[in-house]
C-alpha cells in the first residue's frame, strides 16, 4: 500500500493572480506577501508609496496572526480549540468576529441543506485532513458512524446580547472546524485594515479567497484567473473582473492523498461521512464578501454538479462550475457570473 500526499500551497488551489492585475510601474503598485493559516497571503495596492511597505507588512501580519490564533484548529490554545475542548453545554464567550463567521456559516449551511457544515470536524480529522494523522487504512463504517454522530448544525447556536456574544453547543463532543471559512474571513478582515489605512485601491488574497476594491494602477478593474482544475499544470480556465467583489474557489484536485488505491479528497460530504467522489472538480463563487464566497463554494462542491446548478439559480448566485467528463473539463456558469467574465 502506497500513500502520496500532495500538499501544494493553497493559493494555487483555486486561482492565481494574473500578471495584468498589477499593471503599471512598480512605483504605482505596492505588492506585499507572507504566510498565514498554513497558506500564503498577498496584497496588491495601487498608488501606495513604497515607504509604507514595512509598516503595512507588520500591521497585516499582526492582524493575520491574531486571526489564526482565534480560528485555528491546529493550535491547541486558539479560541476555537478551547471551545472544541470544552465539553460544557453552557454558552461560551467569543469575539464579534467569531460570532459573525459562525452566523454566516450556519446561514449558508442551512441554505445548502447541511452540505456546508462547520461541525464536520470529526469526519475531517478521521480522514486525516485535520490535526490528526492520515489514516493507515480506510476508516470503517463504525468509525464513520461514530464521527457522524458528533456532527450537526442543529447542535450549535450563536447568542447575541448587548454585552457580548457566545457560542453554545448541546452536544458535548461537537467539534467546530472553520477552515472552510477562515481564508475568506481573513481576506475581508485585511480589506478593512487597508481601508482604515486610507487605502482604497487594492486586491487582497489569503489562500484561495480574494477580494478587490477600486482599480489597479492602470485605472482598470482588478482581474483574477480561475485555474484549470488539474495538479499537472498551472493553466487558466477563465478570467474575471471583480468590480469590488470577493471570489473563492473550492476544488478537489489539489489537496488529496491516495489510500488503498483510491484518491481521497479533502472535501467531506457530511451526509455520507466520506470524501466526495462525483464529477464536479471545481466550484467558484463571486459574492459581496470573500467570506460569503468562501462559504458557498464548499457547499456547492459537496452537492455536486446538478444540485449545485439548481441552488445557484434558486439563490441567484454568481457561480462557475467545472466538471470532469472523461478526459475533458466541462464548465457551466450562472447568469450572474457571466457579468464578471472576461470574454476570451
């Protein structure tokens, strides 16, 4: 039995920034990069002086480190890890940021009939995509059933009050995993930081979640590319102009390993307790915020092509799906997504 872990940087999981995004001379576009949450962040700013580089980098990294310390399931002392470790059914105080993320996750989770499920952590860990090691053999039906019994959006509540906010679980072993939303939240959070710094023309990304505001150095809307869903090449499938929106892509083609002769995707279907196996390989969503886009893309990936198309049309979402049929990739887009597409 041979296992191969393919763990490329998550920024190429979904999309990469076009060279055209940073049009203009270097003096007109300041680009900063770094690492966070097990992936990379990138900020491109038009019309920002190079002399602000050090101070901005420090402010960005400090904020991202704080987000990671709050949301990480890999850090045992993070706010989220402490909530998961606490077996109490009593409400636990959390920050406004944490309450907002969970509220959005629950909203999208219900819209997707539980396909986007932040309580799927026990299953993610069982299949080796969390802090636990990859399994030496395929989990048994009993192991899957036991992990599923610890999941369920109905077991998690967000409580809001004039003096704060709390998370409450009625299942002691409930394990919340915000990794499907962390990149989107951090991207939006970076955008707010830049606005506070008086910067209004920027493109920011954390992992595969991207958000733009204003225009690039050439006065044109920021552009990003959706990657062709293969781990064998970095080829562009489509290009979009964001016009001040967020975009995120979920894909089954980068983060996987092989176990007992089968490819095991990191995207777990909460209904079956198993990694997805259908033909949908990439789902891209454009939304008002990166957090919203980051939530919808995972849910659509779990649902598969036909259910994802129906939900996108019902909810009027800007969605771009890529399915594999034989050796070919077949794409579909909603009418809302077509408004952002750059014609080839």
